[in-house]
C-alpha cells in the first residue's frame, strides 16, 4: 500500500505573512463591525469629497485658473477624516501647505476654499492667501502655513492658550516627515512636554519630503513616532491609509491630551499619489510604486470594499454618492470662477489687530 506524503509545510516567512494578513483582515472586519453604516458612509463621503475636490483643483491649475503653488492631498484623505471623527468641534487644527483636505474635513465650505485657490473675493482669505494660507476662525482652522515646520510652534501655542483659558480643547498640529527634521519642532516638543500641553502632533509620513525619501533624510531610524522619547512624549505608528485605524488611534491620543497627560505623537503612514506640488513631475519614484499603492492601499477603495463585502451598501448607492459629490465640486468651481477678484484696496486690510 502506498503511503501518503505529508503535505509540505510552508516556509516560516510565508506562514508569518499569511498570519499577518489574516490578522489584518480580522482587525478590519472588527473595526467595521464597531461602526454604524451611517458613520462608514459619512467617512467614505468625506474622503471622496476631498479626492474629487483635489482632482478638480489639479485640473483648474492646469488650465491656469490657480496661480502660485498648489499641493494636492490625493491619497492621504483617511488621515484628516479619521482624526476629525476622533475629535470634537472645540478642537483646533493647524497644518502646513498641503492643506485643502484639512479645510474640507473641518467643515469649511468648498465654495470658499475653491474661490481662495483662484484668488477671488469669495475666498476664505478674500483672495489674498491662495492655496497655502487660508483660515477660518469659525471652524477653528488656523492655517495653512507655507514655511516648513513653522506651524508646529503655532499649534503648540494654541495648545497653551487652551490650557491657560481652561478650554476643553486639543490642538491638532499636523506636519510632514520632512518638517520633522526642523529645529523648532523639537523646541515645541520640549515646551509641550514641560507644561503638559493638550496637543497631538500628527506626522503625515508620505515617505517623501519634497523629492527626498525618508531613508535619505532620517538618521538611524525611519520610525518617526519615537522622536518624542527624549521629552517623554508617547507615540504610536498608525496605518494612515485606513480611516478606521486613524480614528481609533486619534481617540486614544485625544483622550491622553484632553485629560492633562500632555502631548502625544501619531505617525500616520500614508502616501501622496501626485508630486510634491503641481510643478513636481515626481521622477524620484517609479510609476510601479505609485500604482502598487493605489491598487493595494487606497483609503477610499479599502473602505468601499469593506462596506460592499459586509453587505452594508449596494454598488448603486455608492455611485449615486459619487455623482452627488462631483456635482458639489463642480458647483464650487463655478462659484469660484464667477466670484469677482478682490479690489486692490484689499491689500491694506487684515494687517494689524486692533487692541
């Protein structure tokens, strides 16, 4: 009688990879189960709105309707949408020049954002700020800053104001992996830790500071959430392409900061599909690298796939939602183009604060 051969064992590395994939799939299923259909659709719509807005902005830039710099947020949508879901309307936001997504996630009107991009009177900064310098006191969004890393001490100062005025608020201070190597960032870390300020430093690690990869710009380690260890600031690395993972980590960090325990660092592992700005051809990375990220980790497609797999939505429902979002973005573009240009006298307004 012939004896059956025992099935060949998979190599250890493959077994670990399969186990890790199964664990991730289970975690994703568990995360979806914790959220309602309404919440998931809301996150999906918010991310989709940012994606379609940025696509339209890129198109308008190509047509010469947007001047100056324009840094698109395509690919990173899960970070701001997840953090917004984890925080409250009392919390403040400050970020760098890649800021359109943050504005929309804060609830700023697409009409006003697009009008500002085109330098029109109906924009949030009355046509004077452009892509990188928009503000909304009502939505507690304090920029939009063009100087690399300069928003970090500002966000830290806002956190000090929250503490001094005894406000139940947290300062969400966003920065990129390139900005993390700026000196003022560590001055801010020291001050925030010393005074236990309610601030979350959110590092949007999209792997490239302009055209320089993180491997070429970060000494010793590319794990950036450790950078606060010298000051006793806890940190966590997060899958920034998963809106539910971002929300979960954001809630943990907000709870830490809101309860008087001081600052927290979140390193969001994310990716931008376009160049650093519209003038960047992004030749420092391959098309295959970008395509692989789009196919395997796109935040919108991942959430869409999870909802469909769980039977929470129908394909037609998502298509209707996409049509509605595109119509809203088109209306914003039309509003911007029909809005008048600012009067030259506007150059002399908003310069000083009356005390």
